[in-house]
C-alpha cells in the first residue's frame, strides 16, 4: 500500500515583502493557487487538509473552487512553526535565526511536528492521495524526516509559494521523496517566496 502526500506551500499573501506574519492572499497568490489547482486537478484525492492560518485557508479554498470534490479540513498540525531548536552539530551560520525565538515556541514546534509526522508518515489499509496545504518550515521538516537527516537540516530546505512536494509512504519500505518544490505549473512571474529567484 502507498500513501501519497501532496504538500503545497500556501500562495503569496498581501504585503508578504514586508514580513507580515499573517494575511489574505495577494492577487498573485490567487493566481498561484489557481495554477496548482489546475496542476493537481486529475489527482484522485481521498483527503485534503490545511493549516488554519488565513494564507493557507485562502489557498485551500481557492483550490477547492477549481476542484469541487475537495473539502479541505483545517488541522493545527499543519500550522506554521519552528520545528526544532539549535543543536551542537548545527552550522554556526544558522544561530542568528533563533535570536527572537523562545524556548516555548521551539518546544511547541517540536511537539507539533512529532505529531504531524506520526499522523501522515504512516501507511493505512489502502492507497490514498492526500493534499496538505501548509507552510515552508513544515514541508522542510517532512522532507528532512524522509531523509532521516539531522534535526537542524530542515533549515535551508525551501519551497516557493504553491510549489509542489510529493512524498510516497510505502508499506515495509522507507518513505521516498517523489518531487520537491516542483514549479512546472508556475510561470516565471509567479515563482515567489524563495531566497533565490528561480526564473527557469
């Protein structure tokens, strides 16, 4: 049996360039959501889940408008979070990231992601195709988990707005990364949210 997870980062939000923590999708974010919905329109989804934050909810709703069979269910396990804290083997270049993050935030993120991976990186009694609309750090943690990499390694694994990552969870075999941050459905002007531009 296989469980296919289609992880989609939310679309660009209004005033994203100013670092606002929350907000509705920008017009470009709506176009990104339409594009990923078109890309995934033929997938026989069995379930759909979304972070309850507005930018993810808006993305999931826009996708559901294009794919009426989708009924995205909000899940706190897909909330934006900091998945882990600094570790002795973490490169020093990442230390400044944790300057304004409390121990409580880190502990909450660690607990959330332990529950999230336990929930979705397991196989059920039948083949499933599940959509997860979530956030950059959450997707990075799932990818890190699939590879069994060091806890700090989620840092530097980035997804564009409405980029597509697919993970296949298999019976009696390790999970595999089918594709990461696939942007084939997004024209150059819609490829946002990455530290480095990806125009091609």
